[in-house]
C-alpha cells in the first residue's frame, strides 16, 4: 500500500519536473524513485497483510500482490532505461509521458492487489486511460492515432461488459468484496443463480479483452503495431502481466468454487487464442506485427495456467509472465533500434546482416527469440514447462497437446528472425546505442539466462 | 390494484426502453443524442424510486446535462450525416445481429431466474435514508475512502493526457 502512495507521488513529482524543465534530472529521479517503490513494496512481503484488509477491504498486499507488483515495477524501471534514446526527438511532452507511464503502473499494482470490485474497476481504468493516450503520443502519424482511438473505443466497450457483469454479480451476492463473493459462491456452489453465472461470463469478457484472449483479440495487432514501439513494449510486458494477475486473482480467490461454470469457456478461449495467435503470426511480414500476434499466443499459454488452478498455478503464471516480459523487452528493444535505423521499416529484411555489424544486438535478439520459442537452457522453456506440467497434474491432456503443437509452430516464426539476422547482406550500418539502453537489454537477457538455470529463485516466491 | 410507485416504475421502464431503442434506430445522430437524454431522465426516475435522491440529481446534472451537451457539440462539430455514414457489408451486419441476439438471450435468461434466486434482502430497502447525501458521504469517506482517493490518480492521468494531446506542436 505504501508503494502505491509513493508511486502516485512520484508520478505527480515527475509532472513537476516537466514544469521546472529539469530535463537532465528527470530520468534519474524516476529510476531512483522506482527503486524506492520497489523496496517499499518488498517490505510488505514480510508483514502479514491483515491491517489493510481489515481497515477498508479494498486492497490486500498479500504475497501474490507483492510479488506481481515487484515484477511490474522492475519491468517498468527497465523500460525507462530505453526511454531516453527512443524519445530523443521528443522534447515538449517527455515529462507527461513519464508521468503517464507511472500512473499506468499504479493501475497495474491495484490490479494485482484488489480485494474489492470497486478497486478492480479503478485499477483497470487507471491502467487503461493513460494507455489510450500513450498509444497516440506520435501525434503526426496516422497509425498511432488509429491505434489510440481504436484502443479507446474497444476498451471502453469492454469496460461496459465488465461493469455490467459486476452489477449482475452484485445483484446476486449483495457485496463487492472478494471475500463476501467467495463465501456466497461457496455456499451456493451447486445451484448458482443464472444472474450470477451471466455476471461471471460478462466479467470474463471484459477481462479477456484486457489479456487479448481469442474472440476479443482483434484490437491487439492493430494497436500493438500502430502505437509507438516503446508503448507497445509496455503493453506487451507490464499491462499483460497486470491483466493476468487480475484475472487469476478474480477467478481463484472469488469464483474458484464456481469453476465448472467458466472452465469450458476458458478452455475454448485458451485453445483458440493459441491457434489464432500462432497461425496469424506465421503470415506476418513485419516483425512488430509478428511480435503482437506472438503476444496473443502467449496469452493463450497463460490461460492454460489460469484454468489449471491448483496450488502451483499462481507461481507458474508469475514465472511465465516475468520471463515473457523480459524476452519481450529485449526483442522490442532491439526492434526499436533496427526500425529507427532503417527509417521505420520493421520487416524481416530490415534485420538482414544484423549479426555482422551489430553482433551484440543480434546476440540479444537471438537469446530473446530462443526464449520465446522455448528452447531448453533459457527461461522461456521452463515457463512453458511449469504451465504444461501444472495442467497435466489436473489431467487436462488435450489442451496441453494443443499447446505443445502450437509451440512447435511458434519456433518457425521466431527462427525466421534469427535466420534473417545471420543472413549475408551487403552494407548494413552500425547502429549507435546509448550505454543505458544496452545496459537494460543486457540485464534482461542475462536474467533470461539465469532464471533458466535457477528457475526456483522466483518460482517459489508465493509459498 | 397497482399503487403509485408501481405505475411510475412501469411507466419509466417503458420510456427508458423505448428511448434506448430509438437511440439505436434513429437515423439522425442528433436525434439519437436527444433520445439518450430522455433515457437518462427515465433512469434518473428509477433512482428516485429506489430512494437515491442524490444519485437522481447527479445523474440529471452530470449525464443528462453536461455530458450529453458535450456529445451534441461533438456530433455537430463532426458534421455527421447520412451521406458520410460508412456502409457495412452484409456479413458484418449479420454477425452483429446474431451475437447481439445471443447476448440478449443470455441476459433475459439470467434475469428471468433472478426472482427465484436465493437472494438476501437488499439493504437499500431496509434503510430508507440510504440515498441521502449525508449517508452517501459517510460511506464515501469511511468504507470507500481508498477508492475515492485513488480515483484522483485516474483524473489527473486523464487531465494530463488531454493537455498533452491537445497541446500545439511547438517544434
């Protein structure tokens, strides 16, 4: 809770640095501030989370919330290292952009820690509204404007579903607190009224939109490829992690005993998300769009973790989102440099010959792609492994078979990037990289490697 | 026979549903907005029937008043008319109708069962003063103080964003 207050203040302070024009100090302030927030958040890990829960029943900083928040803060801090080079030409609005990113993070932390529907709704809105704006920060580009307005319209529409679902659930259970609704669900597990079931389904529609699950994924490719790449990275990492934290918290803590109701629907969504995401990614010509579809397919794998729902699920979902976020950070980071260097061209051909003149970047990209594809020594493999094993423990064989087949498809398009990078090409240029930028990418790639070798460092944090 | 509040309920409901349908069906966007205003008034009437006087007033002032006027301005500035309306293809229309009907089916089924549910008594009926400003304020500043304060982050983010997008490009 202290972390949320500190983070909000940090966001407001960042806006002030823009007013006073402390351009040089802005980035250090944000990064040091985020480190402080990380520590504050970590302190909640060791305390029992009773006080806030008793006081208002609004948020609860149990280990689940703390661990997810820590991941969100860490990834955001790494993103800020990329900001400086990406927004080199942007002078006027940079403090506003930083502030909005921090406010989005506040929303993400609320989504990991809510214990009341009011907080869930506020968290989702605080996460979404700055994002609608951030997606449109390249105001002179049509694609950015399109991404912004599309995301805004679709997002508002899905929020309508979420609210309607909450209203119906309230109509049945007469409470907004997760505890109260869980008691109601447990008490009436056999014969839940239809109004409650419809409420769960409508809420799921709203949540699945946020995680870009299959029938509700249509916004994702356009928004991801239209938005500025840095914001796309933010969406693929922090926003996705927060959305899954919220979805799992909602389903596990609240609707756990109503599992027969939503299980089949979510099973179908998971299968469809993987298949549509992977097979659409095959046909993309731009790497950015391919990564957008890859993000959809990864949401499918994560949904398997959600439907498995046993004692290890929270850990395996956390491990997967963390690893996926790190790999996305690296791949989008390299993509940003290559695209900028090629005058906005993000096709596979732009990557040709990268290994020759920029071996460091090519190496980082290769690591990220191998991790996303799930090649054994890297963390991406263990992410998938935990999720699949988890589902197998519950006996969900078919969905795991679909997932394994889909990961094989995934290897093809991830390797297409690697092949392009190591192909011979005539005269690609050397790309200038700022040390901070390279530092963030190297740290993320190193974590991918280290977490692959010692997965139990983070996979048991919630026990 | 029916008492006065039941008559009011059915009257307001009919009005709300009729005007909501007219929002969708009327060709002229300005008419749509005006029907939406009527719809909001009808819903505000429902708030009054539920003893929520404060919500009644706020709903009229904020939604029917301020937001709808903004809508009207926006529509007039965009200058929408029948000619500029894009034509959707028939498959898209069909898909929209099918999914809309499915949603209606689910919701009707859900609300049909609502009466026979194992519902607990609703607190609002028990306490007739629940909708007064005083009680609402008490709730807002005790139990819901955290959401109340946190929503300021939402508003500052929205304001910063509006200023940022609306600012003139200096370079």
